[in-house]
C-alpha cells in the first residue's frame, strides 16, 4: 500500500482493549488527519489512555490500527516508535533521579547516536530554553511545568511524525497550561500531527481540528472542534453553562 497525503494518517477501526475481565475500550473507530490536532475527550476511566496504549503497542488490542499506510497490529512498542509514533504519558513520567540531560539522552539513544543525538538534544534545548538552564539538574527537582516540558521534549527525541499527548496540562498552573497549549499549536505548525487527550475540554476543542468523545470505552460523539464545543453533551459534561 502506498501512503498518499489524502488518506487519513492514522485510522483506528473497531478497536477493543481488554485487561482480563475489564474492557477498557470497545469498538472504537477514529481517524487522525495528517498535520491536524485531534482531541480525545472523556471522563476518568473512559478509555483514553488505553487507546493511546494500544496505539503504542503497550496494551493488548484488537482491531485495525493503520498508520501512514502501515498496519501497527502486533508490532512491538520499539518498532512503533521507529515508525514515527511517540507517546508522552499521563503524569509526566520523567526519571526523577536522573538529570535533564540524561532524560533527553534516554529519549533519543535508541534512535540516533553520537553527533546526531547531540544535535537532537540541542534542538530540544532550543525549543525549551528552560531545559537548557536546568540541563544538569535532577529532573525530580524541576517544577511540574518544567517536568511536563521535559516529558514532551523526551518524546520528541525520537523525532515522531505523530505525537500522542496524554493529559499534558493536568495539575499545572494556568500560566503553564497556556504554555502547553501554545506548544501543541507550534508543534502542529512544525508538521507534527497531534493526538491529544485532555481534561480541559474547552481549551482542547479550541485548538482541535477534530474531536472524539469516549464514554465507558465507547465512542459517543465526534465532530470538528467547533461542533463539539457547541454540543449539548460537551456543554453539560465539561463546560460551564
Ligand atoms: N493496566 C490495567 N489493568 C487493568 N485495568 C486497567 C488498566 N489500565 C486501565 N484499566 C481500566 O480500564 C479502564 C479505562 O482506563 P483508562 O484507559 O486509563 O481511562 P482514561 O485514560 O480515560 O482515564 C478503567 O476502568 C481502568 O480502571
Ligand atoms: Mg488516562
């Protein structure tokens, strides 16, 4: 199959994720257009992280996962990263006892070596000047916002074409939340396609090209960012008024 720019970049078809007796995702289908920001919304436990875990090969999944003309089904997580999908997990899991430098190094070392690795680290320090200031500090000593930037920078070290962001604004101060949303927009403008899981529905839909809403593992609503922002379900569940 030859990838074409008009075909959806990512197509999820009838995806189910099951952990023993718990079915976290049931029959989910969605599409992510190349160059877009696509938002996945839903209450706690709706199956958002499980969907991202299926896309990165770290959760047991059934169904179709097509990425840029390639089936991800049955691929190992490392192989999926190599094909250009990176996950920045929920709860910004940086290595707290390692330095910022080492965290970035670990994000890239499986993909590039030597000068190329150093160049990638340098590019992330240009993107996130605060990480340059903190370069030799232990990651655990950074503020929540700085740790989130480090977690995103680490995911970017694999030079992904599709970046999966799991609740990047959670628990951050309003000013830092602004920075996170600005960053998501600028990454999209640099050609990185974004699949964003967010609790902050209003902000997320404001920047989204398209959104999907999960309830108890099932898709209940989809549409453009503006359509969802105006829908009764979203207004009642997530937005004031
Ligand atoms: N590793 C796991 N083992 C068993 N159950 C899990 C696991 N991860 C998630 N779940 C369950 O799957 C459901 C969906 O969880 P999750 O995908 O984390 O939702 P969300 O990210 O939308 O909050 C929840 O009922 C959760 O308890
Ligand atoms: Mg989650």
